[in-house]
């Protein structure tokens, strides 16, 4: 799971570091997290504004930590982010920052070995048992190292939580914190798990952890909410996709599915109008 679920940290020069949440890898250098995780970062630590009015981060970096078999540790830096107003999901574009792999450090062109799950954009079935994953109870300690760098020691609680889907909310709740397409699940989500992956019984990523009204206890079931993925299909991004595609252009995320860069399964679009899917593929639906 630590290949797909990355830890989200804020790092200042000199080692001041904060652990904020979880993010989910869906394609090379592309991850999803909860929009409120990104909002917490920018509200808490601030942004500046460039010439065209776009918020930019200047005083700190958002970095994501991944653990691969070996173990190999890879640290990415967020270079750009996009959020859709109709959901609690943000898309983050990453760049390689550091790695415990000497090959990657010596050769910036070394081929990364990516594994990422298939995506299910429609809602799961009522009563289906799902599995969610995220990191909570995080503690971080830093101390000076050689060459002006610092050593970071991070401890947390990697947690899998399972539960049954109890309610599908195509428009979200009419009021409160979950007013976007989502579903209610009887699974415990603790602070720090926001942005983590939720998987269906076929192993597809079927949502992103948003939050809980109640974590539950021995007597009461937890009341938690998961963002559906379909709203991100109409989100406009500008991640460069390799030599076969134009560079520095904007396109809807649905094109990543259309062109085979996001993995899907036969049930990935269950519950979604095929006309909408075709419109997203053709790029005729705006992200507004």
C-alpha cells in the first residue's frame, strides 16, 4: 500500500516539517488527495500571487513520501495542483526530489517503475464492503545532517479500515461538509487519513477518503464519507504526457482514460451516463 498511498508533508528550509495527510498515486507523477488537505496547507502556511493572479507557494515545499520494495524511499515535490469546485479532490503534479536509490540520483533519466491501481469512477454497490487506507497519528523529528541537509524521522500509523457502503449521495448532502458526489460508509477514518485510497472488492480505486462525522466506538458504527472519482474527469489539467502528446497544453483528465494513461476496468463507468463519458472524452464539457 505504501506504493500507492503517499504521505503528504510540508517542509520549510532548515528542517521545520509538518505531516498533513495522505495522497493516492493514479499515474506517473500524478496523485489525488482531498482538496481540504491542500486547503489546510495553503490556509495555514500561506501563498503568494504571481503576475496572472495564480496562487504560488514560495516559503515552503509540499513533498510526498513513497516507500517501494527494498525498501527504496522516494521523495517527490508538488509542482502544480488543480482542484475542482464540485468535489473534495485535488490533483497534484509531482517532480522527483530525492531518493534512496543511487541509480535515480545519478541518472535523472533512469526509468521509474510505476504501479498504480485501476480506477472506478462510478459509485460502488450499496452493501459492498470496501477497504480504505491512510496514515494517522504522525510524528516527525528532524536533525541537522551533512552538507546543510537534515535527517527526517517520521513515525505514523498506517491503517486499513473496512466497512459497508450504506448510502449513495450523487449530489452529496444538502448541507454540511460533504456537499459533493460521495457515499457514506461504515468505516473508521482518523485524522491524517484524508486523501487516502478506497478500494472496491475488484481491487479498483473507487474513491478518496474525505472525512468522518463520527469515528465510532464499541457501541456505535462509524459514519464516514468517500469522494466519488467521476468529477475529476472534467477537470482541466496541463501535465505533460510524453513525446507522443503536445506539450504545455490543457486538457480534461478524461483524456488520460481515453488515451490509456489511467487504468480502468469493465465496471469503471457503471452508473455514469455514456453520453457524459463521450462528451468528456471529446473535450466538449468544461470544468466549470
